[in-house]
C-alpha cells in the first residue's frame, strides 16, 4: 500500500482538538521525558564493575627479627596495662569481598591484650588480631624499643 492510498482517510479526525482527561491532570513534561529514558537492563552491573576495579593491598609478611620485636613490645605492653599505655597500631584489615585488604592506623589506649584469643582490644572497643599487627609505637614503647 502506498501513501497516496491513505490520503483523505483520516480527514474527519485530523483537525480535532487533543483529548484532555477530566479525571487525571496532565503529566508534567519532566516526568514525560523520564518514561523514555533508558532503563538498567543489567541491574547492579555498574556496582560489580566498580567493585572489580577497587584495589586492595597484599598482606606484607614480617621478617623473623621484626616479628620478634613486635612480640616483645606486646609482652611489654601486657606488663604495663595498668598504666593505660597510649599506642599507635598499624595493622592489616582483610577485605571482606576480595583477596587482599588495606593497612589501617589507629591510636588510643589499650584495654586488653588477649594472647589466648590472639586479640588486642583498644579502649574504644576496636579489636585487632595480633597476627595482623605490623607496627606498634607509642611514648612508653619508644623509650624502651628505640631500635625497633
């Protein structure tokens, strides 16, 4: 069928006014445009890409000498808990979603060192696994362990 065959077919309605509902108010232009915007076919795909792109650090292993100094510092702090030592702790925080993690620095007073459970508990409630700690410093420690 050619276009010429349709000419005149709708002449009776072509010039009629656009119908307006008496029950429903007209939709704002902003909302009308939104109905034509693309929808997310792959829901969550953008978040998955961002997560894959997010970088983590590899865990660094301490050498035997550094581990021995760290163990001595922990034992020293255990003996001086009554003095409420203020320390700075650098430790590895494993990532819950992928391999690796990040290194975190916290400062504060030590509440408890639990060698049985392998935890250092800070006064604010932060729990740090002893095996994740790579550095300990503080005024009390620096006066004794100036070489480590």
